[in-house]
């Protein structure tokens, strides 16, 4: 069984700036340029090693600022690690920020065509899947309206539907299932399970440990940018919840 995602000794460094840094060039001229420079650097991720096998679902948990979203973005190709290597094999479908590529003045139909192409689909592939995309999103009545007329929930549904119909070999999900009504959330979960059964490799970042345990074979627990534990979901989540009950977390990092 292959490993479409291999992460070796990955680290990502960030800069933290002064809280009272000049907001304009005029302020900088009056107060000096020193505070425009970073106050310090810190590691948002450090020494992360992970090998995810084909068709597995892996959850990523940890408190806010643990580095979860940073790791997912690096896997999705949004930025590069400052150390280490990430090897990806297969088409990546990213649910990192649904609707980020949408244009408010284009209609839903036009946004489907544009975002499908951005997701790696040929024009004919988008056309062949168009009805399925719109039907899953339940937006048949609004698909020819400008996106600026859509609610945030409608945009979320459309973004999710485009992503799951792009035939990804790897699906990255970052808390997007927290948006939308209960019925549509359940519909999304069933579709995710179906993709997994078809061999899609899934990485799910979520604070919902119940969802992670039900969907994911293994779970990665990040603490302050480093791996605290990795293994079967039930075991890792139990450790995580035990620490949440018994310790006061006071570290700082980047999510």
C-alpha cells in the first residue's frame, strides 16, 4: 500500500511584530523604522514527521495555535516549509477556505466553471459534473444569480460541492463542516465517508473530537507545533482529552 503523503522533519517559521508598530509611512518617519522589523521569530511547526497511507483518513487535533492549519496549508501547497520535505502524490482537493476563489460579481454557474478549472478539471469534465455539483449544493434556483446575493452558507455549500466533485486523490478539510445546517453537515459527512471508501486519502482538522474519532483511522495531536502523539484515533483523542481536563495550557504558537 502506497503513501501519497510523506512528511519528513518539517518545520515552519513565523515572524512576530511589535504590537505598536507604525501603521503608516508617516508614523514610521516620526517614530523611526525600528519597530517595522520583526520583534522575534518563532517556530509554528517543528520536527513533524508523518506518513499517511493510501485511502486512510487522518485527523489533526490540538488547541488553537498548535499548528494544525499551518500543517494543512503546507500539505496543500500554500507556502513552503522552512525545513524538511513534504512529498505529495495525487490530485489534492483542498477545503481550507471555502469560497476563497469565488468572484462576487460572477454568477454561481460562472464560479463553478472557473473554480472547477482551478481545481484541475478540464472544461468538459466541469460540464459533465455541473448538474451533480449544483444538485449536491442544493442551489438549482440560485445558480444563475450573482454570488454577492448568496448567503455565507450557500457559498460554503457550493465550495464544498466543487471540491468533492473534482475527483481528488487527497482531500484536505479544515473545520469547514462547522458551517451550515445540520442536514447539510450530515450530507457532507456521508460524502466524505464515500470518498474514503473509494480510496481517497483524507486529512481532517477539527476541534470536534467526536467527528474525528468517527471519521478517522489515525489522529495526529499537535502541541505547540510539535507532535504530541500519533496513532489510532481513539487512543490519541483519549490522551488529548485527559490533558485538557488535567492541565492548564499556556504555550503560544501559530495555527
